[in-house]
C-alpha cells in the first residue's frame, strides 16, 4: 500500500508534513513507506485503511475550516498538526460515523447527486460534503448548486438528482400533484427552523406598519414555500388581502437583493443570508424575523423521492445519518463560526463570512442602526413534525392551492418520515421526540393539528 498523501497541501518546510514531525512531505512519505513494509508492523491492512480514512476525513475538515492554503499552513505551524487534528476530532464524531458505516448493510448506490439552493437553510446538506460526513458513510456525494426551486423540482422529478434540499411545502405539493404532475416525495428531515425575515427597502423606513403596505410588491422564493405562506399570514393578520392589496412574485433567492436595489420590489420574505446581505449592501433593513411570526417554524427540508427510499434502503439510511450528523453539529452554537468558514466559499453559498456569521450567531446589524442579539435567529432542528405538515396543508387550503376535502393526517404521515427520523436521530446521538404532533402558536394564535378544518375556517381573510 502506498503511503498516505497529505491532503493539507503542506509544503516542504520544517514540520510541514502531514504529521508535523518531518522536514518535508517526501521525508514523511519515505518513513511511512518503510514502516508499512516492515515485517514487525502490528497494524493490519484493515486498521491501516481505517487510519487512512480517518486522516482523509480530518483533512477534509481542516480544508473546510481553512480553505486558504497559506492560512491553513500558518495555523498548522503555530499549533502543530497533532494539536490541530485533536481539536478537529473533538468537534466531529468521526469514530461514531465510521462505526455506523461499518455496521450497516451494503450500499445499493454510492454515487449520488444532491441539489441545493445557496442559502443558509441548506447548511446540513452542504456541510456534510466538505466535513466528510458523506464519505464516512461510504457515499460519494456531489452537492450541486442550483439556480431556482422550480429547477430543483424538475431535476428531482426527472431523476437527475437522487435527493435534494427543498422548501418544506414542496414535497407536499409534488406528492399531491399541485403545480406539477404527482410524484411521491418524502421529507426525511427539516433542514432548518427560523432563519428567514421580512426585509424592506431602505426607502420604506417610515412604513413599519403593514397597514401602510397597500400596493407594495413583495418577492418570495416559490409559491410552495413557507415564505409565501408566512408572508400571507402576516399581512392578513394586519388586515391586508395578500391577493388584492399587495403583489407577491416569485424571485430566486440570489436575485432578491439586486431586485430590491433596482426598485423592482419593495421588500421580500426570503431566506438568509439574503436578508443580512441586503443590510450589508445598505439597500434594505430587517422589518421582522420569521421567528417572531412563528418561533420554531420549518423552512427547508431534505426531500427524497419515495421510489429512491424503497429501492435503496441502505443508501438512504447512510444518507440520513450523514445529514443528521451535520444537523447535530449545526445546532451547537460553538460551531457557528466554523460553519461560516465552511459555507462562505464560492462553491457553496458564495457570501462574505461576516454576513454568514451575523446570521448564524444571531448577533447582527438590522439596518435600522441597531445591533440585535438573537441566538436562535437560525436553528437546525431536524424533526419533521407531522403538525408542521398539517399547518402547511391548512395554508394551501386557505389560499386556494388545494380544493375540496383534505386528508390532513393521512397526507402528513405519508410525506413526512417522522418515524424514520426518530430512529436515525437516535443512531447519531440526537434525542428524538416521544410525541408526533405538537401544538404551536403563529402570531400568538394557537394551532391544534387535530382540528385543521376549524383552523382554516377561523380566518376572516381566505380564499377557500
């Protein structure tokens, strides 16, 4: 077996090899080759392979945290590679991941394509790539940046993507054939909770009361999005009919700030980091965080075609564990600065690190001259509650996206894979909830998932 090559791209200066103990990488490689060939070596081939896998994963994490080669080298020289890798290993559960991968059945499919939109909601799916969580499960995953939600939907339905980052309402709409031909899509996890905002143009700082928004043009990322349903809910609670008093248009998230700057829209209810980017560019201000509308609301989901789940159960389980491990890491506040480092490069979110840090840490400028401190501005609770699904269906019914009788409970439990999520959460050390439905409040009004029709009928402004 050939000696392991240093993925840190360490140069040939003193202590610059992968282990930090040789004058050059060539010297390190020669020593490793000699050790591998020695008859007295007590490492088995399997143990050697395991060590190489661990080093590859650790190196991937170091690359993710320090994408700049010079920055990475300076860090390694300052603390030593042994100390650096020990710190990295303390953050990420490599041993647990490797053990799980070895205990499970053979993968039906190893090479996968997963789509994502470059927003912070995609964090678990995206981070699982550079941090090596997919590789630890034996998967070769290509995460593909995609231009729009409509394109995400089409590529999943055409089997160009094996799974994808999706807006939480999308799998419901696709499964029901709303806005497209019907195709069963499952929600494996919720990718993020909270993490959105209503952002207005700086020219509207004197119009903080939504009653003053008649005639405003707003952008949302997709018809079947929490953004659309939360914006509609918010303005309707302030007496405006979202179909008559304002205009709502679909704009891909990466284009929202430019449209705000150009005056094509007055505001948007959109995903981060674009709310914070609008503040950063001094073209917008944050009117209200989405968590102030519904604290703990879902936004995006990990969508997987039901056919893929059925045909590739072991691969699906490995994929599940990879993404849940990333979710677990993302929920820990101490990891948020690392997340900003991992996600900022052009291949992923392509955003200034300071913008991502403000979103992920919750300490941010609001565009109104204040610095806010909201630690749970964005969170990554992966639980796909059935009650979340039922609420989405009530809003689809309320605004005329679906007609007639709705089998809320049946649809929710068919599309959202809460039972599977509970099992896989336990496997990666997350505590799954005991219950499957929970009540919550939206703008102070309690939602009982057992009484969805009464909830729809309770609204003065509705289409149904």
